């Protein structure tokens, strides 16, 4: 693998649980698709959890049942807040008692995620509710992004429940010793090999 980026994701099974009434209202208001979870209305969205915002959660994670992301304030400081502000709308995180978290903030990508791609064995479908093209990249160990789809930002949302960042930013975060973040190398290719360019 020559040029690559990092795909970052929560590597734990300990995911914050969203307040069910709050998540239900988001679906009813058309904020995200009730079937595939794709965010349809982008803007700052405060998260309401079904419990406390525990320090044991991963530094970058999401509230289950909502698809809205959470990030720890210390990692934002280390990344540089401008990196996050450039690509995301920021909000707050509240626990089950309505207390604002001192540790986490919420964030919603300003644009649709960059597609992580595979080859012709990748699975394809269309969401029966919102019509979004649904795609799962295969094989798992040969993911890539196409160069002309990569934004200028050092950190940006990707299509596989996580974020992609530059090699430099990923190496910096790894060097700081953040735990519970999975770092997966994603190759950069000039052209796709899945035959799906017209569907994205």
C-alpha cells in the first residue's frame, strides 16, 4: 500500500445508548431515515442519552439508535477545533437527567460521507424509504477511497460508520495514546474498481 488515509471508528462494544424518545422524535421529524439511518437534515443536533455520558466510552463514538456522533473534548483540542468546525456542526450532549456533559460534544457532518469502496463483490441495494444507494464495500481487507472524492479537510466523515483522516493526523492521534479508537488504513486509488461510479 503506497498512499493511504486512516479510517477511525469506535473499537469497543460499549456504545452510548440514546434516549429512545429523543431518537424517535428525530425519525418523526425526518432528521434521519427510519430504515437506513442516513442523515437527511444536517445541522447542530444535541444528543440526549439514556444514561450518563461515561468516561469509559470511546473518544469518538455515536449514540446508538440515532447515528449522531459524539467526540471527547480533549481529542478535539489535540486535533485542533478548527479541523472539526470545518466539516461538522457542533452540539451538546445531555445525560438522562438533563445535565450537560463536561466530557463530550455532539457533531453532525456538514456533507454526505465520503464513500469507502470495494470491488465488484461489494453488496448493493436501494433504501426502500429514502431511496439512498446502499453499498457495503467488499472484500473487507481491500478498502479504498477514490482520490477525486477526498475533500481538502484533514478529518471528514466516511460511509462506514466512522471518519477518515489524513495519515499525519492519524499518526499524531496514535502517538498521543488514545485508547478505544480503531485505526484502519484505507488506500487511495485514482479510479474505482467496483463499476459503481454513476450510483454515487
